[in-house]
C-alpha cells in the first residue's frame, strides 16, 4: 500500500503534544538466514509532552492479549506489576513516557 500525504489540517493546530507508537513483533516481513519467519516482542510507546495527563487507548486483542509496563518515566523506579488488558484506556502523566511490552499468549 502506498503512503499518501495528508494536509497539515489533519491534526488540531498546535496540539501535537502526544503520540503512540506500536511496534508489532509479529508484523516483521523478513525471514532469518534459515528462511524462518522472524517474530519478536511487540511494544507500545506512549509519549506525553503535554503539561496535563492524557488518555491513550491500547491496541485491541488481535494485537495481543495484554500489556506489561516496562518503562514509566514518572514511576520513580517502582513499576506497576499489574498487567493491562487489550484495548484498555491508559492515563499517561504529564511529560511522561510509558513503554508497554505485549504479554505472550503462552504466559498466564
């Protein structure tokens, strides 16, 4: 699918203060040196540069059963051990980055 250019009016003017990046470990198109499909972990990166918390929505279940926090710049070294389900709303604090790792299907 070819990419297309959108107009600058696509985003509200002056409010590009947050972004989510999904890295799909199951969407790697290449093969390894033995011709096997390359599969890695999936990650969701939530960046909030705003001075207030912002709500993000995690990917739906078709991309993973849930998500585990591996980085939270507001956590002061204490990460939550509570896993988040797919499609869950996540509040990311002001000027904070959160990185979530997909929970493999084989884990409980």
